[in-house]
């Protein structure tokens, strides 16, 4: 019998529908230069020092003296130490608490294997779809928290075992403040719940009340598993490397259990990918990464200002590379998607892809090139000029 839980996942593949609509429009309007504001991937290439490290890593594999095969199930110690010192300097995370993976998409639901299969999972609506669909695929029961007017989850009265918090957030483009996160930590400690804190967009956050790591907050080590990826900062989305933190305070047996689980379920991230991740901390790589993030952030600000000036209701675009935009004139999101495509030659993502509460929103991404973003904003401005 096939996995019945998998069969229950919504069968309509919304991204296929989106791609079909875009392909149809391009075929019938070859004269329009379509610009994607739907992109969830990065557009800058891998920084040169990181590429150099990958080349060297390939050389290691070609030499009997430096060849690396199986073994680093939870990551190379050199990378784990670099992460602990560079990302957590004075927060007291030891390298033994760092587990390297092949992407946060994998890690964020893999950690569910640490907990009993009866664990009840809570996420938002809208949400990064993997929290919901990945948990369902693993046979977990998924619930949706109430959200405030900024689409941030409200702490529930009921007890849940696992809470996914994405901050800075895909798809809404905002981030949880220290005060908001303290309420969740308090809830998790009282209820013996675990917070899976997806921090893949950490490098985009700039508002002073947004923590860089959940471990800046008191009590978080008892209940939070922080996830980070090298996809969005070092452009390693096609190379695959990530990590997460299992603090010792999560429980006496957590590390033994996780190691047992991992030895039987995962042979470690690629050696070349881990060497690339390690090189992303080199000063010359950091410089390039900061420049790239700055460029995406400029897109975010420009898109936000342009859309607001045109009269749109906009959330995000400052602490994350996404904007959550209310559709014009009460249109449903797929209709608004069609409107942006046909009138402006712009691809957006219908909010319903991220949950039913996204029905009247579009997700707009700042991860494209500066040039295309400027052109997109010029088109929006021109279309709405009469109202500006
Ligand atoms: N988490 C969030 C919130 C994301 O938006 C994405 C990718 O878009 C991921 C995780 C996946 O990251 P990775 O490339 O490390 O699998």
C-alpha cells in the first residue's frame, strides 16, 4: 500500500500551474520581456573564494593521502568549529552541538525523527510549505496557528509538540521580534515543546529588535533547534549544505538518539559542499556575500517603496527578501497573478500556494538582479502613474 499520508497532500501542483500559465503567456506574447519577481532562489553566483575551496576539495578527493569517504555523519569538525565560533561566538554553542546537513529543506523535517510519531506539529498559515507537507509526508498531524494582522503566529492555548517558526520569514518577508519570540520560548518551556527555528534568511535581518540567533534569548537552549543554510547567503542552493543546532539542554538523550538516528539514516553532507561552506566564512568571501545581500536588500526597499506608492498594502521587504502584497481591488491571488503577468509582464507567486490565508496576497521576491528589479518597478510605476 502506498503512503496514505503522502496521498493526502494537496494534489494540485500549484507551481506547475504557475509555470504553465507563464509558458502560455510567453508563447502568445513573444514581444514581452517577462521578469520574474517569483524567484525563491538566489541569482548571484557562488563567490570566487568558495569556488576555489571546492576546486581544492576535489583535489583532496583525487589524492590517496587526502581522500575523504564515509565518516563525517554530522559534519567535518573543521566546519562545525568554524560555525560554532563564527556564528555563535559568545552564545556558548559548542561544536558538538552543531550538526551539518545537506539543506534546511531536508533538516527541518528530518528532526521530527527525534520525536515520537504522535508529535503534533504547529505551523503558520501562510507558511513555507515544506513544514506542512514534509510533516504530513512523515505521518505527523499538522495544525495551523492563528495569525495576527502581520501574519505572525499567535501563541495558542492548546499544547503542541513541535512549532515551526520561520524568521526572517518566507513567504511574508517580516521577522519575529525578541519580545514575540520570548512568548514562544515561554510557551515551549511550559509545555515541553520544541521550536524548530528556521533562520535561513538570518543575513537579511537588520531591524534592531530582531535577534540574529534564537540563542540570544534566555531559556531558548532548553527548547529551540535553530536551522541555518548556506543556500541564501553563499549561493550554495545547488551545492547543498546546511546546519542545525541541538543544544545539550534539550535533554540528556537527545545527542545519543540523534547520532543513532543519523548513522542509520544519513551518510553526511558532501565533502566538497562542506569545504565550500567553510570557505564562506573567509573574509574575502564574507565581503562578497555582504555585497550580494546588500544588493538583494536594495531590491527589497525599491519594490516596497514602489508598491506602496502605487497604493498596495505591503508587508516585509526589509528584514527578508520577500514582500507580502495584498492583491488589488480584492482580486483572488490567481487572478492578481494573471493581472501582473498580462498587464506588466511580471511573474509573482499567488499567496494561496503558502496556505489558505494567502488567498488575497501575492509573494514578491527581491532575490532577482538589480537591473530586472528596477525595470519591474518602472513598469509598476508607469502603470499606476495616474494614481501616484
Ligand atoms: N527554509 C526556508 C524558509 C526556505 O525559504 C528555503 C528555501 O527557499 C529553505 C528552508 C530551503 O533551504 P535549503 O536550500 O537549505 O534546503
